[in-house]
C-alpha cells in the first residue's frame, strides 16, 4: 500500500498493567501522559472471578486495584510509563498509599511478556536509586484483569470536585505537574 497524505499506518499499541494504591489516582496521572490512548481501572491478582469493588475493598479477595494502560510505544515507551508510575505513588510502603490501607492497595507491576518483565526490573532498580527506603513493588506476570465497574472509569475527570478527588487526587496531579512528570492541562 502506498501512503498518501490521507492515509497513515495503523499505530500498534501495547498494554501496561500497574497498581499504585487507589486506581482513581493512578488513572488520573497516567491518562495525562502523551502517547497513552486509554486507561481502564480494574482488579487483578486475586482468587475471585469477576470481583466487585465491594468485595475487593474487604481485602479478602487477594485482588489489587490496578489500571490497564493502552499506550502507543512510538510516542511513549513502556519504561516511561513505569517511570511515571513510580513517581505517582510511594513504592516503599507495603499494602498502603496514604490513608488507603490493605493488600488491595499494594504496589504492583503485572508484566505482559518477558520484555516487560526485564524492563520492570530495570525500572525498579532505577527508582530505588532515588529512594532511601526499599521498594516493595511486586513484579509478577499478569493474571486475569477484570475491568472495574463503569462508575470507576475516568473517576477524576467525572468527579473533580468530589471530596477524595479534591483532597487526594488533585494535589497529587498538581505535584506531578510541577515536577514536570506529567504535562499541565
């Protein structure tokens, strides 16, 4: 096929699946990264099939709140997605981010292939160089991913003035904008 001004090759996208505490927070940050096509909040790593938010919140399912990021590697690398992920949360706290506590809030990278596995190990080592406490981020092969309920998707965009958004997510996004980790809107 000959490319003309009207046709462009289809972009090949990849997936990254990470958990850094509340999925509303990680979604709000990573959806701002240039090259990210979509972010879906969900659950992974537990024993229950088709878990609900209420079940996951009990901490009894083994699932973590995660996001699945579809990105264009021609625009943003998997390594850059992981760099932003490590900046967006505290990877040194076990099963907790801020006031959110429990195994469902653990720091985790679920890799999709061996290339991502190796990149995740390198990203963890690079992030550790800037932290005094040891990183506790789990790095594991992706188990089944379950999309969260519809009302969790694009939560910060849809609820910017909600209490959690105003007091937790908005300051996190602003801090990362000021650091240059994500672009200002």
